C-alpha cells in the first residue's frame, strides 16, 4: 500500500505537477542572477513554470481527446444521444461534454446543431453546461495543482450541475423558448467518410493547433495574473475578501467571474494563486466555473438562439448550481486538501 501511495504521489507531483520543472527553472534563474525569493524572480519562475506545464499537458490531452473524437462526428453523436430518453439522455450528454475540448463559445454551435436536429432542449443544455466546465483537461490540470480528490469531486459536481440543470430546464417546458430558426432548421443526415489512422492523426493535430491558438492568449494572461497575485498581492487582502471569514465570498467570486471570458486553462493559474494567498477552495473553484460556463461573449451568442426567458433560466440555474458547489467545497476543504 505504501508503494502504491508513493508511486501515486510521484505521478501527481513529478509527472502531472512537473515539480522538477519548477526546480529547474528556479536554478536557471538563480544562475542568471535572479533571486526567486524576490518579487521579479518569483514572478518569472511562476510564469515560466505554469506556462510550460499547462502547454505540455494541454497538448498531450487535446491530441489524445481529438483522436478519440474522430470516431464520433456530430451526426453519429446525435444518433447516439437520440437513443436515450429522460435522465439517462442528460447524463450521456453531460459526459459527452467532458470529452469536448471547447470553451463556452465553441460549444454553442454544437448545441445549436443538436437542438436543430431534434434533441430535447434539456439534453442539449446538459451538454452546453458540462462542455466548458468539466472537460478532461481541467481534471488533469486540477489534479496537478489541487490533488486528485479535489479534481474528481470538482468534475463529479460539475456533471451533477449539468445533468440537473438540463433536467430542470426540460421539466420547466423551456422547449418553446428556442428561436424558431433553430427548431425549424433543415437537418441533413449524413455519415462522415471512414477515416484512416493517418487521417485521424492529421485531424487530431489540426484540432490541437486550432485549440492552442484559441486558448494561448488566455493562458498567458491567466498565468500572468496568477504570477502577480502569487508574488505581489498581500495575503491579508485576499483572506479578507475571499477567505473563509467572508460568508459572501463564494457569491462575490461567482458574480465577478460571470462577465469575464477565459478558457479554464487560463483561470486555473489565477485560482492556484488565490488559494495560496488564503482564498477558500470553494471560492476559487466557483470563480473558475463562472468564468468558463457563463462568460459574457457566450451568453451574447446564446441569445441569438434562445428567447430571453430560456436564457434567464439558464443563467439562474447555472449561477445557483455554481454557488452551491462553491459552498460545498469551502465546507469540505479540510477533508479534500
């Protein structure tokens, strides 16, 4: 048992967490005459370490996930989802969202395609919620920073929010609030051509490069903000505003995160720095969920496809679910870290 535990810690710290890379960068900066204990050296070490680590993990994950996705084009996915009804359809749609490496804006065209193809609105919303909130990339990166228990519980609760959110929208009869041009759009059923292994590798490579181009700015910005928080912002400030002493910290973090737009890979470094400075675990995770799921650009795009009442219900359900998840993590923090 001790051997398994030691092997897991090595995998988490040295493979996923790449602690060796942090030490290597620290030694390189010291050799260059920079003290990593000072502000400038600390910022550079955090920025270089987190940037390289995120891009390496992201590249491996996106390539692998995209290769698997090549076996499930949208038409085939629609047919699979169409075989299920009720809660099982919502669960399957939420699980599908975890293997789509999309931000909230990139998920909306698929959501619109699934809806126009006749899938129930609750099922398509379960996909729309889970896709940006709990993809496999976030699971691995969260494991590298917060540990396996936090990462697994985060994904499970994110899936619960997606399933319950989609189910509730369906029970409320929100189907009629989808715009007519979406519901009445002609749908052409066609199977994609059989791909060779080389075709799938090319597809995975193209998806990787496309995703990297999309998320790179947010990663750089997120890591930069995280580096400043980690090395400049006084800990007492963070503890006062976002610490356990403020009962409204989770609500504040969620409301602040909603209008922002960033990929989850860009928000994780910010969350890591806030937690290091004394913010509650649930507070930083609620901020992450809000930024990735309810970004202002994605809501503007969604408004084109649904009527105001459905959009308002979607925002309210997601916001309420995120806040509840945040308070759960704050309550259970001592058992998870």
